[in-house]
């Protein structure tokens, strides 16, 4: 990545069953921190509508308008209790209602598209680096069959058409508890809260930029 290259972070708006999507607040906060920490780059946070039509369409507009070099998507999952680093998007969708009550026309995202597209990020490395910071994380090769998978599938296609350094998708828990004021004991425990979520988000960006892990001293004051 060159100086002033853009890092695009996306979260999602509400959808049936999730009135307030934590990924929306999360990317706004992470963009703020990342812009300060990686000040050579431009960091933008945008929210995608959780809609079969408008979600992927908005993403295509963002690729055109922002010309990002690194694109990191975040969405919530009822099953996630940690960072879930998605490694694959599948050409499949469930006939589930989106935020405006619409359902897809069929069970394939793109009738002529490949069965799957793989995420070109070092997922195992990201998990190892998060774990080293006591942030719970795991990989997954199943991003589900709802909008998160659909957006990732489309994003990987858009990335092929433009010169992009990296695209990733991260599921986070639906509910993120406030950060604890950490005692020594708690610091040894793995816990996904607002503190570790944001620390982890910065570490994900740092890994994707090809930077080494922060020194211990640095982590302490983050
Ligand atoms: N999670 C949904 C879509 C939007 C979001 O935050 C999913 O996992 O597909």
C-alpha cells in the first residue's frame, strides 16, 4: 500500500431480528482509531444496507468512488463469540427476508458465477496474532447464506476487477459487552468486549498492511 491509499471498512445496518447492528458502531470507532494509528492512509467507514439488492450494489459504488486498496467487512453473527475470520464466500443464498422484507430470486447469488471465491488474506496468521493479544478468534469457511456471504462474494469479484491489496470479512458477536477495567487476572483471560474488539480491529488492519505485531509496551498503552 502507498501513502494516502484508502482502507475501506464496512459494517451493516439493521435486519430482521437485529434492530441495532453492532458492526455499524464498531466500524465507526475502528475507523477513527485506525486513521490515527495508520495516518499515512485514508480510512473510511461505510454502512451497507442489509438488503439483497442494495447491499452489493452499494458496495460496487463504494469500490468505484473510494478506489480502496484494502477492504475489510464486518458483520454480526448470532453464533460468534469471538472474531470469526471468514476464508470463503459461496455462491449460495437462503430465501430469507432482508431489511425491507425482500427475498432473493433464486438460491444462487450469480447463476454463472463460480461455486466459491476464496479470501486472499492470511487468516491463520490473523487468528494467531489476535490470540497472542488475548483476543478470542477463529477461522471459518462458512460465512452463512445471508447478506454477509453475499457481500463477501461480490466484494471478491469486485476486487478482481480493480487492483486491490486485500479483502477480508470478519464476523463479530451480536452483543459486545463494555470493556472491563482490567485487573491482572482479567488481562490473562480471553474476552471479546469493546476494548478487545477495537484492539483486535487495529491488529487486523496492521496484519493486512504487512506490519509486524506491536511490541508489548505498545499494547499496554493502546
Ligand atoms: N450479519 C448478517 C448480515 C448483516 C450482519 O451484520 C449475516 O451474517 O449475514
